[in-house]
């Protein structure tokens, strides 16, 4: 590779490190001719497009990279990411399995495959693949993250919280994924203040992460006094709170407590109407406030 | 199967023909919790119909989806049998039976859809309102349409009995 191209590649790599994918792409656009025969260059270009969420172009770029070097694990991995984001799970699996054929003991690739399988609904196999990655390196960050994601997908919030605490304790006390998962678990317990604190911490880690910022905003909104009357609905879910209310009303009616029945039923109906009408309006109103 | 075979099996493709394209509004799943209202007011047939379309939107495999109509029909049969066994002409008691059957069917359908719903929620970007469609229209249609059908079936069976 010529010196100019080497400089451009180093600069692009730096831009990707500091989360400036568009600049990285601009720099890489200046490279042409025989320098395009370097798979690393295609990997950088694909990475920039993935960061910009231009997944169709990323997949096409990765394929160009593979025509230069069909055994580039980085490019195969990026192709799998792009195809998965496009919803083409079969193509993503083909790419990740090719990478795993070259590096079968690579914990990051194994975790990527496990998450892809989970996305396709193959939770059992996903768990086995994640266990294989854990056997190879139980302390790898990717393995812990994969275990968190799989626990969440299985609906096991407690296991997700346990792994998240491990992630925060052993790797990074400010890790956004760890805090988001702890926030989700706190919210499922009805502890919206605690959830809001975790979502805030996750959002502060990267204010450019729209999803984390949105979660933090919604976490704060749920701690607003307007939401207090509907906390039982949030805590127990609509099904359990309806059944509970119906059971109490049935009990009051059966024991002849007509006045209590009327008060309870009236309050409950008002709360239901409140829960349908107020939260959407409050969300709209409060989300206008600066986060 | 020995350890090596089990390991090799891990690297066999499992996602042939599987695609999960981002869903547009009008074609997105419904919240599982909202299906409870359909079950409570519409009964097992109504909630099964909603769960069937939701399962399709969640990309559930047909092997899991085929349980949904079975649960709906089982709920209907259970409510008819219970109504005949109790042998009451009271409309309130019949409605209660249908509601209990609907809620029981909802419980099973919820368990069936829970993992795919979590997968959908975990791997798609956007807030709740962007991820899920409103169930108001389809829910009301199912509640009235299939709720009335269920009431007619119940009345016919009770009349014949």
C-alpha cells in the first residue's frame, strides 16, 4: 500500500475510534487503484457504513472486501452484522459460520452467532453456542454481554440483572448495557426511581445513543407524580391488576358490602380511564421538556 | 451424541429461509398485555384470533403457531361444557364462564408468545409506540365479532341440551 493510502487508512481508523464514521468514509473515498486490494480497507469502509446504519451498502461493501480476501474474519463478521440488521438472517448465518470455520474458538464470533440464533428464535441453540464461548473464555466481555442478552430474551430478568452486576463490577462500572438491564429489572419490579437512575447513567455514557437517551427520558417521565396513580398497573401488569380487582369486587359483592363494592368499583373504573387517557398525554407533554 | 458431534452440530445452519425484516406501521405486533382485554371481554376465540395474527407478525414458526387455534377451540369447548354442566339460564353466569375461559386461554397464549415477543423487543430499535401497533381496532373487531359468535354457539348448545 502506498504512503498516502496508509495515512488515509490510519486516519480513517482513528475517526472510527472516535465515533466519526462519516469522516472515516470521506477519507476512504479518496483511495483508489491498486490500494483497493487491501481487505483491511474494505473492513474499515464496512465498519463506517455499519456505524452509519447504512446496512445495505455495508453488506455490498463487505462482499467487495471478501472478493479481495475471502478469509477476512473481520469482514465476514461485519457482513453478518449488516445482513442481520437487514433482517436477512440466513445470509448473516452463512457469513458468521464461514468466519467460525476459520476461527472456531473465537468467543466474540461465537457470541455473535448466539445472538443471531436468538434473533431467529433458536433460543436453545443460542444458549448452547453461548455456553461454548463461555467455555473458551468465561471472562470475555462479549460472553458476559451475550449471557445478559440471552437472559433478557428468555424473560429471566433476575439472571440478566445478575450478569449485569457482574459486568459493572468486573469490567466497567459505567457500562451502558449493564445499567440498562438493571433499569429494566428495576422497572419490572415497579421501582421506577431506581430504573430512572440506571437509565440516566446509561444515557450519559453516550449522549449520541438515541435509544439510551429515549429510555432515560421515559424513565424520568415515569417518576412524575402524574404517573403515581397507575403504578400498580405498571408493577403488576394489566392482566394481574384486572384479575385482582375483579376478585376483590367479587368478594365484596359476595359478602354483601355494597357500599365498599361501589367505592372500589368506581375508583377502579376511574383509574382505568386515567391509565388510558393521562399517560399518552403526559408523555407527549413531558417529553417536550429538556432532558 | 458425543461431545465432538454435539459441537459440530452447533455449527450446522439453523436459520435457512429465516428473515426478520423491519416491520412497518400496520404490520407490527401488538403488546401481549393488551391481549388480556380481548380475552376478558371477547373470550377464548377472540383472543386466539388476535394471538394468531400476532404470532405471524412476531415471526413465530408454524409448529408453535398451530397451538393457538387449538387453545382457542379448547377454551370454547371448555366454556360450553362448563355452561352445560352448571345448567343455568342466567346470562351473567354464562358470561363469567366465557371470561374465565378467555383469561385461561390468554394465560397459555401469553406463555406461547412471550419468548418471540422478547426477541422482537430486544432486537428492534424504537420506543414502545414505534415497536407495537395499537390493538384498539382489531381488538374491538375480534371482541365483538368472535364474542358474538361464541355467544351464539353457547346459546345453540344450551338450547339443544
